[in-house]
């Protein structure tokens, strides 16, 4: 089994002809730059949330996760030949990795917005923050291997992958967003926006891949904060705010982060996970 790709957060290993292992590291990226400071336990939190969701959205769209993979990953962690970027990941491999089915990645990020926030506000400054859209807005981007993902129109996406495929991805993305919004609302969390990645399995089935509804791929604000007009997002915004405050030019190398910035970020990631695990189904 060999490492075939290192993303900003996940390391991808080739398991066999049909499977990959996705290992969520403790890396964090902001403004498309990876920070050298680790965020201890971040990969475990991301995996907890992703597995929770992937197990529950399969009625909307097939997912790439193989389900109960702990026995396989536990056995794998004990193999002497397994080489990991950080040897410490071996000790909690079943908690930070997923066994998934290989898919051909569709080269677009499917972004869904429920409220006016973030980059949308920069393009539309006349709109008040957290103004809800009548229906969730689908705003796809390119999926860049390096550098920035770039916004594209739905028509551009349809031209590249075909109208039927684009229509299906848009409908699936909005359906997933609406489902997750209702679930998060039960525990006082507003899902502001999120992004999905899709692929096609060997038989051509459209499949949800990568992570799902985590603070790395979604923006969350507590309902109590929204009600009082305080729009503080529970994701990596703590890091963005700090590096903006020191005037970083958003180019590598990333600055070193103070311990309290790392701790505050992890507290927010963990709070989203813990609230989600308290959902009454």
C-alpha cells in the first residue's frame, strides 16, 4: 500500500484495485496555504463527522465510504510495513482514516449557500449578512489541484460535463444541504454554506466522495448568535482572523500560529462534532 497523493488535509493511499484509504491529518489550510503548525486531533474530529453523515445520507446519494472499516484499519495499523507521514497517526488510525471505493472524480466543487455570507457578500455588498435565500443557491467552482478554486456558472459546468450530469449534481447538492440544515437545526447550529465533491464509480454511478458537512468544508454559526446578530462562524475563521490581523499576504510560507489560536480553532471544531453527536434521531 503506497501513498499516492497528499491533499491539503488528507493523505490518500492505494489499498487495492477497488479501494483507497483516506487519512485525515492534523494539517489545516487557509487561503489555500497549508500551515506548519499541527492542530492536534483535528483529523479525528473530521472523520467522526464525515462518517456520521456518510452513514445517514446514503438514502439521498450513494457514498464512497465502505461502512464499518474499523477492523480493517486496526489490523492495518499493526503492520510493520505501513509508512505514515506522522508515525503518531498509527495509534489512532481507525479514528482518523476511512476505507473508500475508488471513483473517477468529477472536476467541480458543488457549493451550496443558504445565506448571504463570506465571498458572496464581497460580490454583493448591498445585501445584509446572513440574509436567507428563498431557496439554497448553487454556486459551483473549479476543483484546482493547486492554487485557488475559481467560481464558474452553472452553464459553464453543464458545458464541461453535460447538462444531465450538472442538473443531477445540483439537485443532489441542494437535497443534501436541506437535509443537513434540518438536522443541525435540532442542536442549535445554522448551516450557512457547504461544498461537496462527487465522483463516478466504476459502473458510472454518481457518488458522494471526500468529507461531508465538517468545519473544513462547511460554515456554521450558532443559532443563538444569529438571533442576536453576532455572526461568528465555527470553522477555521479563528485562523483567518489572526493571519489577517498580522497582515499576512496569504502566500507561502504560512506564519506560525499562537497556541491560543490553535486551541480556539479546535474547540470550535470539537463543539460542532459534540453537538452533532447529540442529535436525537
